[in-house]
């Protein structure tokens, strides 16, 4: 039980830091204290997020686990359908987002070339005209269907699914501040996770 508590705390701490480090308040503080790092801030955030998530995921895999549910027999069809849905949303999102800006590469290249800016603008192209958060939809499906369910991965799955739901709302508020009425209209017209 203590191990599961540590797994839940680690997932919660990672989620908290992941959200904190992308807030406007953190970005303003970072710009004030480390102004020379501003063009690299998105790239640093992506690298930190990837490495830290990889590290705790590796740790979780080393823990003893009890199998709770395996996708045996006809359940395999449901599992692979869920994973396929996740991959479709990930792929459609990747085709619609400015991936170089998302990763922070565009900001670095612009800085090196003496250009200002590089943050992605508001877009409704591709799947973004039908679903506001295709990657979050894919994430939820992936966390539900990705592995046989164990006591350990059930804890981190639940934390990350709840975090994805909360993070969606936090991101919507942040984007509402950045893009104003245009984003509020978009929220009214386009479904959060699924087309409506």
C-alpha cells in the first residue's frame, strides 16, 4: 500500500510541476530572472518533461506489481480499438499543430536567426476544427487501454487521466487569456475531446 501511495504522489508531483512550468506566472518569472533563456524556455520545458516522465516511468516498471486485469480473448478487440483511436487522435493532432513550435525548436531557430516570435498562433485547421484537444483525447484512450492493468499502473493511470481532464481546463483558461474572444467562440463551437 505504501508503494502505491508513493506512485500516486510521484505522478501527482510530476503533473503539478508539468502544469506549473507552463503557466504565465512562471514564464514571467523565468523571463525576469533568466532573460537569456527565454528563447529556449519551451525546448527546456519539453526536455525536462520528457526526461522526468521517462525516469519515473522506469522506476514504476521496477516495482513489484500485481496483475488486476489482462486484455484476454475478445477483450483484445476492445483494447486494440482503444489504442487505434488514441493513435488516430495523436496523428490528426500532429498534422494540425505546429510541431516545431510545440517542441520549442521554432523559437530557438528564430532566436538564432535574429527573428522575434515563434509561438504558434491560433488555428482551427485540420482536426482542430472538430476537436479542441485531440492529443488529450488520445492520451485518455492510451492510458485506459495501453497495458494490462496492475495495481501500480492503475494508480498512475488514474492520476494522469484526472490530470489530463484538469489540465484541459487549465489550458483552456490560459488560451482564453492569450486569444480572448476568438478562443471563447472556439470553445463554444468545437467539442473539447470529441466532435459535436
